[in-house]
């Protein structure tokens, strides 16, 4: 397969589905499908995954350095993103991610996003 390259930035929330609910809410792993703009996509292959647990802004200053180093590798509560490059049943390729930050005080779970479409 040729190397995929960004085609279109999307940056919109998506609704995901899992065959088995994730054991850990803040590290759910890749979903089996997602719904975006009233279209449902089944994920048939996870091509790659990567994680960004870097603390930014004032969050970067509120932790001792020895703890911050470990947190940047493994994550800490509410900080970071888990990215997945996926191939869908429609033949389209996307980068999706789970933003671990809580949405607000009442909704402490993170949010899934469709980052971009690839070609």
C-alpha cells in the first residue's frame, strides 16, 4: 500500500462503538466503528496507533519533574490523546483520537474526534 497522506482536516466529535465495553475508560483502545455526520463507519483495520501524553500550558508546571517524565510516557488522569489510523469498510482512511480531558465537571469522560481523512 502506498503511503497515506492527509487529504482533509475534519476535527469534529464522533460517536464511537465497541463490541466489548472498554475495561478502562481513560484508555479505551480503538473502537470497532464510529458515526460521523449521520454516516456510520465500521473499522476493519487499525493501521497504526500513537499516544501524546505531554502536559501543556499550566498543566506542564504543576508536577515535579520526576513525575512529569513518567506521565509523559504513560499518561496521567485527564491529560493526553490516543490516536488511531484506521481503514473503514467504505475504503476510506481516517485518523481518529480519544482526548482524555474531561468535557466538564459533570462529564468526566473524554471525547472521541475524527481528526482527518487520508488518501
